[in-house]
C-alpha cells in the first residue's frame, strides 16, 4: 500500500524534473509493486487453509488521536474481504496505469496526472485495508478528493472543473451522513474499530442499528452514486477516460458496496435498513438502465450502466447476500473497466469525439477495440459464459430467494426488467458506435498503441474467465473464500432455495431477448421515436433539473439574500445605526458649544448657584 | 469695630460685581480684572471667617489664593497678549475656535 | 521564562527603533529574528512543559499595584500553551509573508507587529484579571494601526469600526472585573484580581449570570459570534495581508480563549445555563457564515466569512462542554489559525501580483501558477476539513463532542461541513480553473522562493496536525479535564479510558 504513496510523493514533488516517460513508468511500477505485495500476502495467508480465511489479521500502525474516552488507532486489517478488494484495486489499477501511458502520452502535464492517480491508489488501498472506521473514512474522503482532482484534471475546461466540484459536493453530502453514523456508533459502542464494531453491532438496540445502518448507507449512496445522490457520476465523465475506468467504474464507486460488506453484521441485523438498501438498489438499477437507453455520449451510457450495476450490488446486499454483491463487484470491475478502456480507445482514435451520433462503422478500423467492447457487452448483458452472467445470475437468485422468504419480490422484478434493458442499451451503444457506415468521413481512425491494447486484452480475458471465480461449475472459489468471513445470516432461519435451473434459464432468456431486441430496434442506427418518454429519459428523469431548481438555485439565492439585505442591511446596518445615533447625539450636543466664553461662564455660575442652593435648601 | 457681617456683605457685593463683570464684558482684560475681583472677594471672606473663629487656616488659604492668582495673571496675560498678536483683538466673542 | 517570552518581541521592537529607517533589509531581518527568537523560546517551553499536569506551570508572581491588589501574574497550562505555540509560529510567517507588500513605513510596521505579538502573548499568559485586561486592550492599538495605516482603500472606516466595536464590548468586561474584585473584598477578605483566588469564590447563579454576560459580550465580539461579526469582514478585507493573517489566525482566538479560560473557572453555572444558547448561535454562525461566503464577490471577504463559519465550529465544540468538544475546539482554533492564515496569505499573493481582490478578475490562474495551485489546493482542502489534514481532526472531535451532547447540534453542524466545500470549491474554481482571465497575465508569476518557504512551513503543519494531532492533544488533555471538572458534569463525559 505504501508503494503508490511513494509514487505520489515523488511524482508530485519532483515529477516536473523527471522525464515524462519516467514519471509514468514509475507510477506503474509502484502500483504493480502493490499488486505483487497483495498477492504475496494472499499466498502467505492461503496455506493456512481456506477454512481459516475468516481470520482477520490486524496490523496496528500508531495511535492517531485521542481525546477523553476516544482513542483512534491507525491500523490495517487483512482478511479475505480486504485482500480481494486490494487485489482488484491494484490489479485493475495497474492495467489502467499502463493504459494511461498510451492514452495520455500527448498530455503536457503528465507527472501531475500520475501523481493524482497514485494518490488515488493509495487512498483506495487505505480504504479497503483500513482497520478502523475513521481510517476508512480518511480513505473514503481522500478517494473523493482524488476523484475531484482527476475529473477536473483538464481544469481549463469549465465543464470539467464544474463536474469535479459537483462530484465532491455530492459526495460530501453522503459523507456528512456517514460521519453522523460514525458518531452514533461511537457513542453506543465507544469504539470505531471495525472488528469491535462487528462484534458489538448485533447487541445494539434495534433502532440504533437501523439508524446507524441507514446513515452509513446514505454515505454509501453518495460514493456509489445511488439514488438520490447519483447525479455526479455521469458528469464525472469529463475526466480523462482511464480515470473514468478506474475510479468511476471499477474501484471508487464500489466503496459503498464494500462498506456494507465490511460492516455486514451491522447491516444484516437491521432488516429495515436492509429493506431500504434493496429497494434503493433496485430502483437505481432500473432508473439508470432506462436513462442509458437515451444517452448519446458513449461514456455517459457507460456511466449510467455503472450506476445500474452498482444498484445490482446493493440489491444483493439487501437480499442478505453480500458475497454475491462482492462477486458482482469484482466481475463488474473487469468488464466495466474493459468497456471504458474501449471507449477511450475510440476517443483516442476519433480525436475525442464521443457523441455516438457522430460515430459509426468503427468495427473495421478498430478491430481489437471493437472485439474488446463486444466482449464487455456480452459480459454486462449476462450472457454465459462471460463473467457478468455468473455474478448477475447469483444476485437474481438471491433476490428471488428474498422474495420467497419475505414476500418482497420488488427487487427481483426490477432487477429482472433491468437485465433486459441492460442488454438492450448495451447493444444499442455497440451498434451505434461500431456498425454501419462511418459517420464522420473526415476522421481517420487509427488503432490504439500496444500500451493501450495489452491492458484491454488482459481485461477482456478476465471478463471472459472471471466468472469462474464464483461459478458453481468451478466450485465457487471466491464464495468459498469469502463466505466464512461475511454474510453470516444471523437468525434468518431456513432460506427457501428457489429452483436454480429455472431462474438461470429465465435470466439467460432475458439477456438474449435484450440483445436481439437491441439489434432489431437499432438496425438502422436510429432510435425509435418515443416522444415524451424519450425526452423524459434523455433529460434523465429531470432529476438534475429538479436539483438545480429546488436546491442549488434557492441555495444560491438564499446566500445572496443573506449576504446582501440581511448581513449588510440588517445586522451591519444595526451596528452602523448605533454609530449614527451616537454621532447625531454628538451633533446635537455641539450646538451648546457656541464659542462665547461668557455663556460658558454663565453656565458655570448657574450650575454653582443650583448646587449651592440645593445644599442650602436641603 | 466693624461687625463681621459687614465684611461678608462687602465680600458678596464684590463677588457679584466680579461675576456680572465676567458675564457682561467682552474685553478680555476687563474680564480678567473681574475674575481678580471675585478672587479677592473670596479672600476677604476667608480673612473675615479666620478672624471670627480665631483660626489661622483661612489666612493660609488666602496665601494660596494669592499665589494662584498671581500665577493665573501671568499665564492669562501671556495668553491674551498672544491672542492679541495673532488676532488683533481682545474681544472674547471673536475668539470662537472651539465653537461646535 | 514566560515573562521573557512575552516581552522578547517588545524588546525586539525597541531595538528596531534604533535602526535607521532607510535600511529596509536590516529592519526586515531584525523583525524576523525577533519573532524567530520568540518561537525558539516557545518551542523550548513546549518541550519542557509537563503534559500530565492540568495545573498552571511556570507561574511567576510580582506585585504591581499592591494597594488595589493588582498583581503581575503569568502562567501557562495546556490550553494557553498550544495557543502560545500558534502565536509564535504564525508571527514569523506573517512577517516573512509581508516582505513583498509592505514598503512604506516599514519600521513602524515591523514594530507594530512585534508589539502586537507581546500583547497577544501577554493576553494568553496572564493570570491576573487586570493584567489580562491591559494586554487585551493593548492588542487593539497596534492592530488598529496595522489596519488604519497599511490597509487598502476603506481602511480608516474599518480601523475605526474594529476599534470602537471591540473596545465598546470589552468595557463591560472591565466593569465585571471590578465587580468581581469588590465581591472578593467581602467574600475572601482581601483585595485581589488574581484568577486563582477569584476562582475560589462561589458566586450565586444570578450574579454569575450578569458577570458572565459582561465577559461573554467582550469575548463574543472578538470571536466573533453571530450576529456580532460585522466588524470582521471589513477589518479583514481592509487590513494588509499580515494584518489579516494575525487577525484571523490569532486575534479571534483571544475570544474563544477567553471563553475557555474564564467561563468554567469563574462562572460554571452560568456557562452551563448558557451552553444551549451559545451552541445555537454557533450553529447559526456556521451555516450563515458559509452561505454568506458563497455569495461574496471579494475573495478576501469570502475568507473572512469563512472565519465566521469556522469559529462557529470552535464555539460549538466549547458549548458541547465535554472532552471531545473542548479538545476539538482547541485544535480547531489552531487549525483555523494555520489554514485561514494561509488562505489570507494566498489572497495576498494574488493581490500583490494584480492588485485586485475581486473573484471576477481571476480565472484559470492554475495554468500560469502551478506551484501556487498546488499550495492553494492543499490549503483549501485543509480548510474544508479533509481527513488527513488538520481541519478534519478538529471538526471530527467537535462534531463528535456536539453529538454526545445533542445529536441535532451535530446534524446541523454537519450541514456546515457540506457548505464549506460548496463555497471553497466554488471560489477555487472561479479563480484557478477555466480559461485564463486576468488583466495582466504576465504579472501572474509563480511563487517565489520566499513565498514557497512560508507555504512549505504551513503545509508541513497542516499534515503534521492532521496525521499526528497528539502533539497538541496530549498536552492539553489534562488541562481540559481539569477545566471541565469545574463544571461537575455527570461523570460519563469525564471518564478517561486509559490507552490499551
């Protein structure tokens, strides 16, 4: 974990003096070193036997701060969950670093880029390895900052700078709730140590658990772009594409899911909170998928699909199946990064044109890219044997099981519909971009350099084979690895197991139907006219506009009103009024000073007489 | 032997004369003389009481008043001369720099 | 030791008076040397201070006006220690930071600054109420000169407002001090203004209420607590950079320090009764300051209003009346000193180059001044309380403390956490991002070595406090516990869990 930090320091401080190539390579090497370290730790832990994977190794670093009964230890925790996350983060991160070498080759400010990227890797690893919720929160906010810095990397573009700011602010809203959740947990448990919270959480009163879980979940919605705090993620696509792939698809946005898995015992024992999680996840998945149907910016389509997939993960969490959520997290990291990198490759080839209406017919010149994108599409659509199929199918099964045990079939229904829509919009994106006649004859697309293609190939391979990590046919190694640690279904009783075969069939059928429908509808590279619905989807359900109208604009007006009439007018006015009144009294009193000494003398005389008279008459 | 009330009456008359003089005259020198008159009327009262009570305190006070008056004359006349030099008048109504 | 610390800057100022005014370089270096010498003494004090004790240390006594029982008494405890440290650190930085901008009447400027340092240190270290009051008012004089002589266009208005406003508020404190003295004549049978002696008085709650109100008014104006803040934007905006830095970094802390020093010690019952009111005003201040900042067009005014918001956090922590709140408030005082001081220096850097404070006159500066952009980013994030920087430690502890007293306080305070990002990022984007907007782009040269040195020191502090706040927290913990013990709150908050 320390490696990227070193990379950040060197790149940030002396990067300007290094040669450009060296800066990038240094960054890659540090991340690779982290990956190897994580792998090494994994192998070191592994021989102890899979059954012992529940063991968590805590590495205390130093006592960070203390005040009264509050003691915060900076510590790291190494167990199955954090290792899986660390491997995904550093692995995908490494590939994307390499990809960036090619993609960002022409950028004049390269060391800054890699410094930010390395800082992000550090923060993300800190987040997943943290042994204390407050340390986790540091990583949590730090990734938000890196995301802000990287979205706004091309700060000269107002849209990019604004998008970065929006991301930070929306995240902050969630973070504030997170912080309150921390306070609640601390006042109840007197500790923020993750393991102690895991042990202590089930013994808390039901109301406290629910409230704490909901507050933390509110934090998670901010980071993982769930309703209603999803608005920053599509705008975040203003950042460089590798950043979108790394931060806004594969790693940072999954932090919310990770958080719930990390605190599984808190969440799994708070049914009301879990219910909310599941519903929010399902609604988000559905919402984002429908919006993705009508976006023209290829990266935005992918952004909404990310939101949608994250919704799936929360559905899994809500369905008492964190392992399935983490599994989907892993596979999603593979195929979504792949899709983004392919999109980046398209941009690279087309000189940053990303509007799908201006793309088309790229399958021939960009053969490798198109192939990678296609694999990604199949994976995300859930077609076997690609990775997405296994994880998504697992979530659907769990959601169905939830429906059987609680009667709440809404998540399952929405998830199933979403699966269809997902296949539909991904097919649309692929058709609009790669098929048909070239829409822009002027541009001469060229295939990406090897430094970009190799990571894509690697990710494609993972997208194809990654599903085996959790596939039943392969003995579900990932599930086996994680299950002892998380997802203990405390007191849930017998879970009714649905007919797996039927459900699998349904999901495959839905996915294929989506693809077929997509091909049929978008054959002419046109969208069917849907009138008001289309506009509704294109404007993203008007949610952004609603926020602007209801929160941002009134807030701004309130600020202006307070600063103008209230502050300068009333409060400062009152202060100055006091001054003016005193000055007026002074002016009035000035009349007495006529300058005639004899008047003063008369005054003295009269005053004396009055005093003497008073004394005499008393 | 003139009775003590007569001295006191004279003192009161002198004081009133002085006070009226201060109030009605405009020439600074005259006002100054009027002030001296008031001071000396008080001196007279002091001496009278001292004699009446057979105490020396009043006479001592007179010495103080005389000393102060002398000092005051020095400073006051210097001021008046200076004002006359700069303004060519000793009419105190023309000296109204402190007018509000 | 403490007297040396207090009067060292003044001695420097006297020595400076001997230097011929033409030798600007010599004056600059001498001023810096005097403040650095003070820093050295303060560092030594920091080192030999015993953190385990909650009592006054290095106490020195001398009689001054024996007939009235006025004494010269100084001493340091964990609370004043960290503030003395802050003062000693900020002054050299402020002096160094103003080398470029002050060229007229440099000698008088440097002497004012050093005199100000003496007055501030004296205020923090006094244990005698009259001595405290003398230093307290003495602070105003050099500060008013700093604003009135070296400020910008509207400086006389601002200086007058600052002086009158704070002066008027503290006169009542003098009345209350005298009232305490008179009460002590009967209550203790002696004439004294000594804080430790007066603290042994047990005042009836009603008397406490009135006296506390008089003290609180003086402190509240200085903090400033909403709605007594309006002198602050004017004073900050018109003051020269070094003046703004001192004003924000240290002067405002005099008010909060006053609350900590005198509230629990002299008026425990009144403080307990007033805590909800203080918290409410603090929360209004947090939200109000942040919102108003957002609407400013003048960068310096924006930073000034952000001070209102940040000091609201400090007051919220103090009003929580528990260990976390107090410690958080204390560390937030330090943080605000570092971060907002740095923000004023940043505005000063821009102003020196283009002579404009208006946000609209800037844009895309980051492209021309990359080092400056990096510094600005770090300082901004510290001001926005990013974890890992100093600001977070303070806000976290404050909100935690507030949460334990009332969850609603913390929830509303957390709203301030969100808003702080809104206005800071907005200002940052307007100035630094987007296409280049500047009347004289060629004047936007990146930081010089001198400026870089100043900011490097600040950034080191930002991360030092952020990553290892125990340097400060450990030293003040015992004192805070001792102070809080006077409030006799339920035992739950005073319990200290020993380190595992």
